[in-house]
């Protein structure tokens, strides 16, 4: 009887110890996540599209932590994903029936510009993953050049609308697709500039 009673006490103590450890770990994790979230929010304040920056990067808070390199890498990854989505949307639009010759030409140019932007963003992400050595300033300058070129290509896409008679539906679809990419790319460039100035 005493052995059963002693076993019950030991099991209860082990259970209470487990609960205490779990709650302590959860509390620590919650504090860390809040700190990581705050880090992203603070960094995003330096960008032109701070709300877009925060909403696109906060899901990666536990991976970014408070690491500037991981923050910039995540921002570039988000921009690449947005560029791929835009490319897909514009490619589908190019297959739409009833497009005028001008609309088809503008969309074709836009597809090329978006492909170029994706390539440039991938190059910058790859370079970000290989930062090391004594020529860091030169490497960062290359990354900034790639991201700036991507931003130019994205803007060139919608510049093709100027002076063209295009339907509002086509303009809006392309603009909306490109706008998200341009904002995330602008944010990535701002973060890189502010961290590696």
C-alpha cells in the first residue's frame, strides 16, 4: 500500500515538473517571438511600404530572429515569390481572348521584364548567401545593383502603358500584379541599404 502511495506521489511530482517546464518553455518562446516580431516591425519602419514589409516578413519572424542577414534574405525571397506570382498572372492574361495587338505587345514586354526581374532577384539572393571575405562592400554594392535593376524592370513593365490605348481591365490586372512585386522589391532594397550602408 505504501509503495503505491509513494509511486502516486512520485508520478504527481513528475507531472507537475513536466507542466512547469512546458509552461516556462512556452513563456520563453512567446517572449522571443514578440522580440523577433518587434525587430521586424522596427526594421520595416525604414522602408517606403512599411505595412507591406511587416505583413510579408512577420510570418518568418522565428527564422529571421534578430539577424540582419536573415532579414534581408527573407525580404529578397518574398520579392522573388511575388515576382513569380506576377509573372504567372501576366502569362495567363497573355492567353486571354480578345486582346488587341497593342495589349498583346505590352503584355509580352511585361512578361520579359518580369522574367528579368526574377533573374536579378535570384542573383541578389544567391550573392547574399555568399557574403564573406574582405571585399564585403563590393559584394553588397553588387547586390544593391541587382535589386535596383529588378525594380527598374518592374517599373518598366507598367511604363509600357504610357501613351497606349489599353483596356482598363488589362491595365488594372497588370498594374496590380506588378505593384506588389515593386513594393516588396523596394522594401528589400531599403532594408539592404539601411543595414549595409
